[in-house]
């Protein structure tokens, strides 16, 4: 009895209250998104709202069970659960292909009669547990690259299986949240900056490489990509507070070379690809010479970074062409490279119409025309946010974001107050996963990001995602409630 009182007094009830608020309003909005004039019951299992009500009940039972279980269990079984779930992830596409085939191009679902389950949703909290277990070792040093091999493997193995074998790119991208955890624990910021630089150069390249501007015969996508590359390199050099004069000289040479090439292209044929390649080669040679002369390893790293980013610029269009057709179209629509209002772009257009038509106060609950007439596909799952916008307007969407903001800030606060590394790293993982989900889902609905099928936590319809998020959150709540006992 005393133990039960201990648990109740140490639990963070604010986080649980926010959780209950979100799942309740999620359920209410799922009913609004699937409402029709013949449907009257919110708990009828024949409609999505009724099924979600059932999954809410199951999730609450799971949450209570997690709080009852000893917190040491999650640490002790972390490796075993991870290995077992990797085997489940590998088996999933095999089972899916033999039973029901792909669902919207994905082999990430296991279907048992009328119930479908997506193991990838549970892989998030399992990966978080395993990562926290490994990084909380007494001999782990994040600054030692040899110590980083295992954490990178823990993150990338499920990410690779989900993206390549299960063909579920959206869920796989969420695992990028763990790299933010590594950064928070002391990983060099240059790694994050490098990844962002690669992503930006890739986007610039695929956007501009298919078409050449009238000036000259060269490809301006390569020019813009390489210019971006040099800006990154020169910024890094300048940040290190050396080679300032050389930095100015390199920047001047690059600018002058492109200016002269552009001017000459008016009269003669100039191959800008060769121009860019020569500038890259010159930059690499310069960095290597300076590295030897000044005996600085960082300049060798910069030269390697130059080679890799240059290779990315020149090969990005070929890599992009090998993406699945539906994924490539979504990226092209987002980057304004093509228009497909009746196809890939349809969901986003209808979602923006729904949100915009809600105005400041909304059309009222169950009175959304876009929602009621089912103009927005998947409006009760990935596009649930547009239902909020249409029926509750700016006030409703702002309210949802405020609740999420309070929720995430609370998770950060709980993570910061943990006294042991396992709980702290797991807490950061939970926080980063929710942040990534929120950013991608809202960006997807507003047309700022490609449509990749990411649910809005606790709002979108789905038993797998709701239970996965519940387990993810309540393990952390349990770890937090046991912090005094750990001390």
C-alpha cells in the first residue's frame, strides 16, 4: 500500500494530464473527420472513432501496466528487446508480401484478420531504450569515434530495414531524431552541420539540374550547388579563426571565375560543369597544401568534406532518379518542379483549402464542408490537423500547437532533471521523437514538406501509433517517477 502511494505521489501528473487532453481531443477530431449524417455513435466499432476509443482503452491499460512494472526492467531487457524487434522488422515485409501484399507501396504492416499492426511504430521506443542502455555505460565517450560505431549501428539498422525492406520512408526518417540526442550528449556540431549541408546541396542540385538556363551550356544546378559548397567550407575556415586572408582570396577567385565564365558564355560555349570541377579540384589541393604546411588535421577533414559534397552535387540527380516513382513525385511537387493537382498534390491542396476556410474561429464542430464531404484523403490519420483547422479555425490550431509546446517543454524539463544517464538519454530521445513528428506532420499538411505519411502524435487515428507513443511516453514517466529511489 505504501509502495502504491509512493508511485502516485512521484508521478508527473502534468505530463499525464497533457497526454489525456491530447488523446481525448484526438478522438473527438477523428469523429469529426469521419462524421456522416447516418453516424451518431462515437463508440461504435464500425467507424474509426469507435475503433480509436477502443485503442485508447487498450493504451490506458498499457500505460498503467508500465507504471506498475519495476523501472529496472526497462534497463535490464533493453538489448534483448532490441534484438528481438530487429528480427520482427526483418520478418514483417516477408509476412506482408505473403499475406496481404503492400499497403500504399509499403510492406510495413502485419495483418491478422481485421486488425493491422505496424511494428515500425514500436521500434522507436525500443531503439531509444537500447541507445540509452549503451550510452549510459561507464566507459562510453561520445568524443571517441570508436565509441560511436555501436550507437550509429543501433540507430541505422532499424532505419535501414524500415526504409529499404519495408519501403516506409516516412517512419524511417523519424529515426533522425536520435542524432539530435547524440548532439545533446556532446557529439560535434560539425557532424550535424555537415548533414544539413549535404541535404541542402542535394535539394538544390535535384531542383536545378534537370534544366539549364540560357546562359551557356553548363548546368546551373551544379554551379549553385558548388557555390553553396564553397560557402560552407569558407564559413568553417573563417569560424576556426585562421586563413582569413586565404578565405577572402578563395572567395574572390570563385566569384571572379564564375563572373568571367558567364560573360564569356555570351560569345562562346562555356561548359560550367568543367569550370566547377576545376574550382573544386583547386580548392581541395589548396586545403591539402595548407593542412601539410600548418599541420592541421581539420583542413584534411575539410578537404574530405569537399570531395564528398562535390560527389553529392554531381551524382544527386542520378540518385534521385532511382527513388520510387511516388516518392520522387512528392519531392518534385514540394520543390515546385512539377504540378499535379489531381494526383500527388491533391491531398495538400485540399488540406490547405480546409485549414484556410476555417478562418479565425472555424466553421464549428461537425460543420466542416471539406471534412464532412470527404474532400481530404486520410483526413482522420495523417491529415487530422486540417480537420482541426476547418472546424475550430486559427484558435483551434493555435490551441493544439500550444498544448504540444507545453508538452515538449515539460519533457525537456523532465529530461534535464534526471540524475542517471539511462533515464536522461531516454528522455531526450522521447522529446526529439515528438518534435520530429510534430514538425514533419504539420509541414506536410501545410505543403512545406513532402507527403511522407507521418501521424500527428495522439491525434491521428491508428492503434499502432497510439500504443507506440503511449509506451514511449509512459516508460519515461516511470523512469522519472523512480529518480528518488535511484539516488
